């Protein structure tokens, strides 16, 4: 299986609901390093998994929807704990939609088999969501 990964970062503010989260129940900021990795069984005619520039542009577009936002104020997240794990899944879903719409180039979506989205909240802690594409 071949893979290609790109990365960027996103800065958000949020709070959590529940005593499990201790002081993080208060509004606080987080900066996540975000990695998107796509996979396919065979390389395309150019020897690529996909166009790296288009992959990075797709990731940046999705992250721009969240960057410098207080996630507590977004209607789609109201009442949710926007944990690192939750955000990995949400970014995955948004990227999957863009890929299906052709964001990685003509014919690429049907050739990709899987994607993994990882969010690193510190050098020692991260979460990911991985799933099939297509």
C-alpha cells in the first residue's frame, strides 16, 4: 500500500463538559499539528498517490473552517466535547467529502482506499481517525 501525507496546523478555543476534564472545563486554547495521510494500492500513471499540492490545499481549506474559532460557538458542535479524538473524526469527514467532490484531482477519489487524520496536541499526546474512502 502506498501513502502520501501532508500536514498543517490549526488553532482553536473550546471548553469541555464534565468533571473528567478538570480545569479544561474552562475555555482554553489548543494548537494542533494535523496530518492527513491517503493510501492507494497502485500508483497513478505519474507514479503518484495523488497531487501533493492538491492534498495540502484540501487540508488547509478544511482547517480554515476551524482556525481561530471558538468551537463552543459553532452550532454543529454545540453541546459536544470537541476532544482531540472527536476533531480527528470531524476533519476526516470534511476531507472525505472534499475528496469525493474531486479536490485531489480527476479520478483520484476512486483510486484512494483509505485515509488517516492525526491531531497532535503535544509532542507526547495525539489522536487519529482512520477509515475507508470511496
